[in-house]
């Protein structure tokens, strides 16, 4: 009887580990273009998989920071190294967050009603506000990354901020209702409390590596996130995948800014 109970427990553990692997693969496929392996049935929901968003952020942040250090090691000028590293980051994610930022700015600033804002955000064409937002955010990220501390301390802050910016996406999907009845914002709505709390714990643990500076970073990033959520609610009465992408870009950049200002 004891042996059978142990075998059942072992099977349950192996099944749960397989579920976690599938959830991580789904998150990685959603947030990047990195190879993630083959997903098998049953495919997990994004709601159950969102705990892995911060871990995916760590991987993407690692790629950007290591690329930046490598370019500097090869004696490539500082600004050019920052541009190359950020370009690698965009290629890694497929530019999904930048696309969300551009669509959000086009919709929020270009539309007059909720319907028109959502229609503009859905349009694949980019407008003036979208172009300007990309120029501004990329320029800021280049300048800030150029001032970033290239050390283990800088590395830990970089990956923890990358994780926290993906946690912001989880917050939006958890607290704001979908603004549309279809699309990523609708299908990715987070309803799993355990997955949500797990994502929070992972991000907080990573930010704690920055000691007291981690508190300043998380407070400032949280404030920026709340502003974005308020703007989203005020303009479209909910969230979309584009809002999530915009929040990732803006909160991550603000986290970098606080780090270089206070470190």
C-alpha cells in the first residue's frame, strides 16, 4: 500500500512538472521568438502560465545585457553598443512590446471615442503618435543603457527590472477587464490567483537582490504602472494586448532610469 501511494505521488509530481514545463514554454512563445520546443495537448492557458512571465523577462534581459557587455568588450563605441544590444532585444521579442506601445499611442491620442480608439489600435498601420513614441522610447533606452553600470550589480538590477516589467503585464491582465471580446487581452486575461501570486513572488525575490535600491525601483515602476492602468481604464475601459506591451516598455525604461540615477 505504501509503495502504491508513493508511485501515485511520483506520477502526480511528474505530471505537475510536465505542466510547469508546458506553461513556461507557452509564456516563452508568447513573449519572445526564442525556440521553446513543441507544445503537446493539453496546451495550458495563459492565465495558468503567467507565473513564468518574469522568468521569460530574466532570459530576455540576460540576452540584452550580455550582448551589451560583449560589444563593449569588442571595443565598439558605447552608443553603438547600446543600439546593437537593444536591437538584439527587439529581434529576441519580435518587437511585440514596441508594437503594443505604438498602437497604444496611436489609439489613445488619435481616437475620440472608445470604439475609435480600439479600432485604431487594431489597425496594422502605424500613425504619427506611434512613430514618435517609438523614436522617443528607443532614444531614451539607448541613452540610459549607455549610462548603465557594467558590473554584477548592474546585471542583477537589469534582469530584475526586466522581470518586474513583465509582472506589470500580469497585473494589467489580472486587474483590468478586457476592452474587447476577442484578441490577446481577452484570451490572456489572468484569473488564476496562484499563478498571479507566484509571478509576484518571483519578481520581488529578484528585485530584493538590489537591496534598498530594489525598493525604490519597485515603488517607481509600480507608480508608472498605475498611471498606465488609469489611462487605459479612462480611455478604453479595460486592457488589450497593446496596453500590456506599452506597459512593459515604459515600466522597464523607468526602472533603468531610477537605477542609473540612484546607483
